[in-house]
C-alpha cells in the first residue's frame, strides 16, 4: 500500500494522493485485499421473491475510502443495513477487524467501531443539535436503562460527551447551532450533523449512505473534505454515491453492485471504463459526468482526474460559508 501524508495547510482543501496497491491479483469482483477491514461471505437477503443482496465474497480495504456504486435498487442500502446489524440476512457471514459480526445487533456493531449514516437523515428535529449529538453517542453505545437512573454516573459521562460533541460541531461549523432545534437546520447542515454525530464514538469504519444527496452544491465541497479528513485521521470510509464526479474525486477503490451482486471492483479510473459498469450503471449517461447531470458540479470546474488539485486551489471556508448562507436563505427547507 502506498500513501503519502498530505500536507497540512490550514483549513483549505488539500490535494491527497490516491492510495494504490490495495488488492491482490486481478481486480475482479470479490478480489482479496492486502489489508481488509471487512470480509463478507455468501451474504444473501431477499424480500418476498426479490433478491436484494447476493454477495458471494467482498473485502473492504482498511484505512482508505471505498465507494459503493450501482443503479437504484442494486442493494447498496440493504448491504449497509446487513453489515451494520440493522437488518438480518437469510444467510451469510462477515467479519470486521477479524471479529464475526453476523447476527450482532446495531448498537453492539457500533460499539465495535463500525458506524453508519442513513440515506434519509435521522436527525431528530425536536431535539437540539447538541442533544442529537449526545443521543447519537448513547444510542450507538447501547446505553443501559439503569445507568440513566444513577445521576452521578450519567452527569460525568454527559460532560465528557458534551466536550467531544462541541469539538466535532466546531469542526463541522455547527457549533453556533448547538442549542438550535435540528429541525431548523438546512438539508446540508443536517447531513453534516449526521456525519458529526456518527463520529461521537470514535469509530474505525464509517459507512455513509449517500452523504451528498440533497446537499446544496456549495456545501458538497465541505462534505467531501470532511470525508477525506476521516481518511487523514486513519479511519476507513465506505460510502454510497450516485455522483461519479464525487466518486472519482475521493475514492481510492470502487465496488459496483447491480441486482444484489458485486459486478466490478477496482481503482476509480479503471472501473469507470469497465464495459460491465457502463452497461449496468452509467447507461445512456456514459459520456457525461453525473456530477454535471445532477447539477452539483460546475461544468467548467475541473477535469475529474485533477480535481483534487483543483479543489486545493479553492478557498474552502468561503465556499462553505456561502453554502450555509444560501441554505439559510432558503429558510431551512
Ligand atoms: N424493507 C424492504 N422491503 C421490501 N423490499 C425491499 C426492502 N428494502 C429494500 N427492498 C428492495 O431491495 C432491493 C434493493 O434495495 P436497496 O434500497 O438496497 O437499493 P439501493 O441500491 O440502496 O438503491 P438506491 O440507490 O435507490 O438507494 C430493491 O428492489 C428494493 O425495492
Ligand atoms: Mg439506497
């Protein structure tokens, strides 16, 4: 595996080299990884007669960013649900960091260091941003009912949680909103809150289900940078995304699902050229960057292969502030 440490230059986005040398042998579906953090075997889930997930073998490389792509209904979210204990497979086994997670409930999975966010944000509108952060941590930890009955126990823990929550909220530029109801946040800010909340338990693997969906274009740069930041901090990231521009920009490895199966894997540039992927996924839009199609990416902005460098030139803070201002003007819709 080869990965250089990115230079630290304030809060501006930094061009990061992609990590390569992640797999062993040809990049075929199910290919072994040099250092896998997740290894799944024979994972199958059907709903009625419909097979949603049928994964023979899948390994997720450690310490890098893997994108899981595929058409609507390919089974990406269902696979996320299974791996994180939010759903149970018909059959199949998988390990996380060498420990079997099969049949383990979600809160225990989170306690092991594997957290996820949801395609539709789960921020609780009638709780404040800070309460959401603290509750996220408690839910992920599987807080015991009786622990809540011993004030001395929870007060001390609560203070610790609040400090960590505030650090994360600052990082995600939500600290000024700590006491606001989550319902008052814009869509993009809710996505940021959900990501911040998932980090409360200091996970080793973060699974993000469409983190950019519904986010104001001006905030996507911030989200991208946060995802790259997770890798910088040594976390492993697995994310689902439909926007090929985003995938090219930040993924070190790409896994393609179609009809429940893994149909291709590889480095982003190679996968995007794979005829099976073009057939299964890109279809009629193959000549276009889907970032342009979805309107999230300015056509003149950048060549996707050099986009990391392009983003480094941008002033992140200005972009983020503009995005937040725009979203606030929209009235927190
Ligand atoms: N709870 C459920 N009950 C019945 N069918 C389901 C359920 N969850 C998912 N499915 C079906 O399983 C298949 C895979 O769905 P899934 O949501 O995992 O796809 P996806 O790849 O995440 O799609 P998208 O890109 O649209 O989010 C689809 O055919 C879907 O209709
Ligand atoms: Mg989905």
